[in-house]
């Protein structure tokens, strides 16, 4: 059994920034398929077409700079009021398995994978396996135990995930575990994440509340100092096509 | 890169569209105007709201069809500009912009009233105006710096103000005293209609959905749904609010209040009710005014795009990316209008009526535009929401009639001011826009369906700038056939879209391309005196889209650009062009253009394409007024010396079939035994070479093909490879 055959990652970059993030990470992801999304945030006050007419050349050349002459990238440039909507739409359209939130990154040595008992766990583990195959990194599986929960559940979860990684051909020595009982998994992830090169997170289905106040996940991602690879929940391709 | 220059995300969903439309409408209009409405029409003012709502619904229906046909920024302005040309476009554009200023000023005065009245130590009009200006300054500041993804805040604001009004209505129904509703219409029908003009401003807002149509997801579904639904719901709400207000308090008492709805609420919900209404009114005024500023910047953007106003206004802020000049200009005029309130008592109703006037004029023209679009039926107009038969033409006719009726009942000063703004639009067009805009309306096509006999040359161009030569040649070809029908050049540009486009604004790209096309082709159409039509389309399959145009447009010939590459004597083209070549229903020419067309020669070989070759040669020669030349080779490539008269016979026959006299052509005779060498020598003397399309069975054209390949390879010639329409070649 193989992990996701072609792991395709969406890498969004803000191209309104005159000096967009240098993406050394693209070289690290080289064995993977990358869709590079240059988005230009447009304020509510402006029609996106207006901003495009003024900035299309600059945005295109910035995106090309970020791509740095890599020919195997798919490049997409979008002018949008809403970054999240655009990331979702483009990820669907290009069947991306995960989204990378970009920070400066030079090396994928240590990977943190917080796991809850969510339905998405299969995909998170597959993506992690693919990432491990493409690098020499080690991975820490992390579970935050809820106060009143049975501790053995977390162990069961991480054991299962480890077994699955081994099935994918990952040396068990590259995998270790960490538990926490602080009761605040988000703060824990943000704190712990700083010690790792990249954090692999599952996407959570937005609830009504999320739609009004914004997703919890995006807070975690924003606060993390390391880049985060957000594994998408939806089976890619089931919405984007018509 | 996915799309040239980048994609444009559509980000507004149904909820956002509803809060934008509904939130703009539910504003000062319902919190302030019930007092004025009650004074003018008594309890029957609820009927004024119903009539205004009906007029708005008619406009929303017509706008829905137009907006789904052209989901792009600008709303009414864009549709009128497209349909009726830039004179009416200027009128509506300036009307909408000034209407939004009037409305915004009205909301801000209402905002001031609702703060000043309940607060004991604030008194007098000065404070109302001051607070209105302060609110406006705040909004201008926020919009200058720009907001992102603010829809959630908007949702909460609109949600709570709607909830307050619902409680007001639902509870208030039980406090209605039937005695207050009698007499129902003290001012008679005239008062009711006159009041309609004032309260119509309460319905401005559904149009904002059309104005931001370029940013709405799944526009074909969400635009009509949210526009019509928001108008219907808001109308019901207003009628109920008015009934409750006039039913709870005698209309005479309502009339004296600057914050009528809060007074009504106080009478049965106590001070808490009044406070809730006051807060809702303040929030409503802010959100309505805010949406008006957003809408104004879209209208100005659309006008700038068409060259009706200077692009200077649309330059975005280098750091905030907001159209700060447009925002500040709008706010400055709005502030001036608010200031008028210091001097004028009845500022509230004047501002309301002036805004209503502007938009009623705009909507009348929108109703006319839908008729124009239906009659002219430009190929790219394919609205997903189309008014069904009894509604069309009933909606546009009724819409114009009712708009005119309401406008004529307005105060004379308003009619004067409104007409002044219309006159300003006309003057602006004459002085500024006329010479700068690209494109004409569809009015002429709508009035006269066009001559019966048209000779139509279709020319698909990928890039109007680099393919000017092709456009010029196509115009000349149409002109050279003016004896067969009214010559017409149809320039086509297909914008390739990779995916389902309901989440991206590809209409903006389409309009850009259409304008480029028009700008590039107009010159040649004028020079050659041919009718110009342009079609820009979006399609996933470019070849199929071009073939559709050829079929629908009843084309006589199509010219396609070609790089001039050949492989084994056959032209090398993209898959798209190959598709068109294989399936074109009319004469077709693949043209590889060099610097000039110059002297043209056609090669006749007795094959099926000879007639088309003769036609094209004559057309190309006409570009620079030279004599078309034909050269005859025998089918197998050998010169048939046995039949000395053969050349003349073939030329006569072909010329007749091409509808021309043999005398128009000069005939070249091949010299010597080696056909290929002789042909190369002859062709070498000309600038443009026309040959038939290489047949499937190789060898038939081989000598010609090889000669042509050599000529092509020298690079000095323009070459056209011609194929007859399938109808001809089967003969």
C-alpha cells in the first residue's frame, strides 16, 4: 500500500508584497508536485479588476521570481478580496492534497504532526508519509489528552498512526511521540511548533460560528512561527469539477 | 500561468449579496421617512412604500436579466452604456454617482438626527449636520485605509438591525388602533404617488448587487435570487413598519417627529424599545452609507474602464490599494450636500427625492436597454436569467411608465436639479467622453435589423495588436465583395477559460478583449468603409467557439492567421486552427502575412479550391489596387502544351464561378518544362501568393506544394492557403 501517489501541495504567496517570501522550501518540496498560488489581496473598496489593471505585470514578475525558474510548477495568479476563498477554490481546482502556509524555511529536518481523533487522520498520515519519503526528516506525533479522557486512547491513536507510517516504508526510528495534558491543545501546538521545521495539521470543517468569527485553525496557523502544511479535508476533485 | 494577467476571484456568496442589498436598503429610508411620508399621505403612505417596492421590483427583474448576461462591475451604468451608447452611459453614470452621493448624504443626516434627538443636551440642526459630517469623515477614513473580509461584521450589523425591526413589527401589530388608520388617505391618490417619489430611496440598494456583479459567486443564480428576494422582503417589511407606525400613533404626531419609528416604539415597548430602534437606525445609516461609497467606487471604476471619466480618479492607493481618489471625491461632494442642511429645512426629503430621481431615470433607461439587447441580440448576450414571455415586454414597459409617473409627481425643484444632472451628463459626453470612448451602443442594430444581403468576413484574432495586418486584410476582403452584399467585418476574439468560471470574473476579461478588438479594427473598417462588428467570447474550446460564430453569423468567408510553417507541403497550425479548417462551413483562408499585401497571384490547378483562390486573389489585389493575376498549372503538375487554350478557358470558367469577369484578371503562363522552377519564378515576382488547400491524396499538388514551400521558406511573401466552402466543393 502506498501513500497518496502524487502529493500535490498548494503554496500560497502574497504578491502584493514588493519583496515576497523567498521560497527555499520549494527546493525541499522538489520531489512533490507544487501549485504556486500568487494572490493579491484586494480591499473591499476596490474592484479586483481595477487592481489587476494596475498591478498585473508586477504581480506576474514577483510570482516568477518566487518560482525562481522552476519549470515544473503550476503557477496561478489571482486578485481576490478573500484569501481563504481563493485558496480553497484553487486547491479544489488543481486537486491539491495540502496547503502550505509559508514562513521562511531552509530545511525540513523535524516534522510535528498533532493528531486528534478526526476523520481526516488517514489523509494526514498519508501526507506525512509522503513528506518523510521525500526527505530525511524525523517526525513527532503529538496528541493532547483532554482532561477527562482516557489516556490510552491517545496511545492507541499514535500507535495506529506509527504502524501506518511503517507500512508506508518509514523506518520506525524516525517516528517519536509526545503527549500533553495541559488541556489547551492550540496553545500547546503553537508553543511546540516553534521547535519544528514544519507542522502538519488537519483542516477542520468550518462551522457556522467559524464562518462568522473565522476559523480556529487559521488562528493556530497565524500564530505558528513555523510553516504549516494543512491537509485538506475534502476529497479533492469532488467539488471543483462541473 | 493560468490566465493572462491573473484571475479575478468572485468572493461574495448569497449571504453577502443579501446583506449588501438588504443592508443598504434598510437604512435611513425606513427610520426617518415614515414621518415625512405620514405628513404627505397619512396612513396610505404604506401604499406609497408598496408602489415604490413594485417599481423597484420591476427594475430588479430587468437588472437581473442584464446582470446575468453581463456579470461585471458597474450595474445600470454598464448595461445602458452597452445598449444605448456612451451618451446615455454618461447620463446614467453621472446620475448613479450623484444619486449615491445624495443617498449617502441623506443617510448621514438621518444618522445625525437619530443621535441628536434622544440625547437631551444636544439640540438643533447644527448638531445634526455636525454629527452627520463626523460620521461621514469616519466612513471616509475607514474606506480610505481599506477593509478586508469585513463581511462578518456586516452580517452581524444587518442581522441585528433586521431583528429589531422584526420585533417592532411583530409586537406593534397588537397595538394598532383602527381609529388611527381613518381617514386612510387624507391627501388622496395624488399624495400617495407624490410620496412614492420620496420613499423610493428606501429601495436603493438592490442595485448595489448588480453594481458589484463582477465579485459575486455563481452570478447566474445568486444575482437574480438575491436582488429579487431582497426587494420583495424589504417591501413587505416597509409596508408593515408603515402600517404599524400609522396605526399606533396618529399620523399627525408621526409627521412632527424627526425620529418617528423610535417614537412609535417608545409608545408600546417603552424606553428600551426606543433605544433599540435608535441604535438600529444608527447602525443602519452607517452600513447604508458605507455600501453607497463602495458602490460609487464601482460605478466610477466602470466609467473609467470605458473612458467616460479620467483614469486619474481610479488610480489606487500605492499602499492600501483602495481607489482613494474616487472615495475622497465622493465623500467631498457628499459632505457638501450634508452642509446644505444647515440652510435648508427640508433637506431630508430633498436629498431623498433627488436620489430617487437619479435612480428612476437610470432604471427607465435600464428597461429600454433590455429591449435593445433583446432586439439587437448580440451573440455574447446570453443571460441565464431571462424574463419569460408575459413578463417581457410587460416588465420593461410598465417599468418605464411607472418611473415616469413617479418622476413627474416630484417637487419642481427636484425635477430641476435632476434634469440639471442629466444635462451635466450630456454636456460631459459632448465635451469629454465623446472623443475618448471606444465602442458604440447597440441602438442602431436594435432599430434596423440590417440589410438582407451581407457579405460577411469573419476574422478570429488572438491578439488585436499583433494581428492588425490580418484585420486590415479582412476589411479589404469584405470591401472587395461589396457587389455581393453590404460588406461586413466580424472580428472575433475567444478568451480561453480553463475551468468552470462561476467562481471567477471572466466577463471582465471578455470586455477588455472586446474593447481592444474594437479599438484595433475600427480604423480599418472606417478606411475600407465596411460595417464592423466585434465579438469577444469566453469558451473552454476555442475552435468550437469560432465554428459556432461562423455558423450563427452566416459567414461568407473566414480568414485565419497562420505562422507560415509548412510540413511536407501542408500548413502547420495549432490544434484549434486545424479544427476550424476541418469544419468551417464557409470559404476559408489561412494567411501568413508579411509586411505588405502588394501584388497578388493565385495558382489555379483545376481543383476544388480554384474558385476560392480566384476570389481571394481578387480581394487581396484590391488592398493596394493592383491587378489580380492567375497562373494555371495542370492537375498533375505538368504543363499541358497540347491544349493551348486551356488556361484561358479555366480562368474564364473560374472567374465566372467567382462572380467576376475574366477581364479583371491578368493571366501568367508558365514557361519551360520544369513546372516547379517556372512556378517559383512567377510566384517570386509577386508579394502575395494564393493557393488551394493541399488535398489529402499527396502528389496531386506536389509541384505546386513544393514551389509554394520554397516561396514560403524565402520569407518574403505573404501566403494564403485557401479552401472552398464545403457547399462549393461538393459540386
